[in-house]
């Protein structure tokens, strides 16, 4: 089999398997239409018999991509040639059978096979066929040879002989691509040129560059006064002229300066008025934002103030796992995850600590968060909730046991204030309870809540020397933190309004 016939056969088999007449993708066209002169194409006569089989019986040339098949007899013709025939006779040009209404469909397979035939570029001999506006620029003949389906891409992107329009806006010049790109674009009056004056980045049409240069405020010009050799940018020249010692201060000069000062005064008044209007608008925006901010619940402020928003997966004990967007922490009872230095201790009772992702911002007067106890797994569960610094140990260290840490513990209801000895404070707590912790930055006090009830300030003022992080430490079960992603059980909004 001829190599070309083999390629066409493979292509037809492929398209028979994939073609769906209801699929719109088969009817899509390129965004940029190029008129291809199918009746003028010169085919490479590699296989005359195959070319004849793929040709339209009317034009005797390979069928166009828009070919039609007559449903009654199956003959295939170019669309335009068949339409011309049907204007005179409503019968098949070959077997003369009548063609009923809507008796033909778009043919795909034969045009696709014809698209694989090799052709020469339509611009392979254009020297004599085209007028030459510039006698000194020789026309270019294209030597491209390829399959017909690639012709559109060749003309659109490659062919140096194809006629294109100048890409510059407002320019209607058309010529061969090589002429437009190599010659015309370099002299096109509509090409964009950047102003050569230092500091002026204006893009000007080439035809207007001289006009712009004569008006450009950044062009350096020489003082017009005789004897003065100073050069300044154009927009500063008028000020220089008024001060130039070589200027002739006659009556005309006095009149011109009076007019200049009057125009300057009008301009400054207008500028002041515009600035006052802008200031007025800005004040209205500030009032609007202030009014809106008053209606924002306190528990939503953390998102905009870079306050704690979740538990920190990088600042936790390995005995804890996180879930629910790092708001839930669960104790993992796994011997392999206990540090070597704690091997002698009971694994089930090793406290595991976790801190929030951000510290409490010292700029704000009050901060509050809550911890809900979802479950406990052992009878001797101990939970500590409070505030710690970054250096506090993640194992065996409950909040409040070390310097600059403070915690409220579940097993005895005591608060621990930078010491291993607790102070009587409130009731014990366990599964189902929600414990809150609040801090007054300005008066240096901490308070805790249980299930929405304020338990009062701890019996000692705190020392804030380092960043404090909301912290929870426990040795079994699961907890959930609330940093303001949902309303607190404790009415912190009312507490905040009373306080301030």
C-alpha cells in the first residue's frame, strides 16, 4: 500500500471510531478565520488515483472540508459546487436521482482524508501575481510543502508571503508578512515610541513624537533670556524665568507675572477645595467602619487581630493527635510514643501539653478562650487549662507549675500560679464541662469560668514578661478548643462592655 494511502486509512479508522454526529466539538472552527483558496491549491501528484477518489465530481479537485453527502445515493461533493448545481437542477449530478428536502448531510471522513494530501503553499509564485508598492523590496515566494490540514496554521503563523495587516492600532497597511515585519513596522507612523525625555515614560505614536516633544513637561530646555545659560525641565522653566537675573523686568513682564500669580492662586484654591472634599469622604468612611466594628461580636475579633485561632500542630506533645481544623486534641494511649526519659512512668498518666498557634496580643486589654472536655478514658484523669510561655515543657508539665505559667486543674479545683503548690479556687471539672480562661492585660489579672459562670480572678496579679499562649494539658480523653470560631458559653460581650 502507498504510504499516503496507509496514513489516510489509519486516520479514517480512527475517526470512524470516535465520530459522533451530535458532538458539537466536530463543528468547531478556529477563532481567526483564514480564507483558503481550495480550488486554486496545487496538489503534489504522488498518487493520482487516490487524489481522483477523494475529488469532487463537479470541480475535479479534492473535496473541501465543508463537503456534503447526498443521503439517497451517497455521492460526495464540495458544498458550494453542489449548491450551484442545485440552483438549476434538484437531482444528483452523477446518477440524476431526485434530491428530497434536507437530503444531504455534512461529510467528515472523506474531507479528513483529503486533508492529508500534500500541497504547495498558495504563495509559492506570487512575484508576478501581486502589485509591488515598493520597487526596492522584492516579493518573497514561499517554498512550503505540507499536508492540506496544516495549511491554515502555516498561513496564520509561518508563511512570509502571506498578506497580513500591520499590528499597530489605527494602521490599515497590508503587505506580505516579511515586508510588514522587516520593513514597515520600523517606519510605521502608528508604532508606539517611548518619550526620550528622562522621567517621562509616555508611549506616543511615531507620527506624534515631535508634537509631544515640543510640549513634554520633562524635556530639558534652555532659558530664553539672553545671557542665561541655565537649562531646566520645561515645567520648571516658568518659575525660573520669574527669578532669572537676566530677565527684562519691563511693563510686559509685570503684567505676565500678575496673570501668572492670579492663575496660580486660582489653581491652589481649586486644589484646596478638592482636598477638603476628599477629607470629607474619608471621614465618612471612617465613621462607617467604626459603626460596623461596633456590631462585630467580641469573639470574632481574633481573626483580624492575629490572636490565637487554633491549636498548634508544631507545638504539641507527640501523645496528642489533632482534628477538626486543629481545634480538637485527643490523647493517644501508645507506649511507643512516650519519650524515652519517661519509660519508667505509667504511660496512661503522662500529661501531654499543647499550645495555641499564636500568643495573646499584649496590645489589647482583654482576651478569652474556652476548652470543652469531650471525654475521659481513665479515672485519674487530670486536666490543666491556662496560660504558658513558649519554653514550657510539653511533657509532665501542667500549666502553672513553672515560672510565667498559670493553670486551673480539674482534679482538685485549685489554681497553680508559677508554683507546684496549688491554691484553693473553684470546683473540680470533668467530661461535659466547659472551662474558660480570660486575661486582663492592663490590670494583670486572670479569671476562669465553668459552664458559663465566672469563678472570679485568681488571688494574685501576674507578671507579663514574655508572650503567653492559651494552653491545655491532660493525660486521657479528648478536648475541643474555642478561640472565637463560635459563640462562647460565657457571655464575654456583656462582661467586656461592663469592664470598659
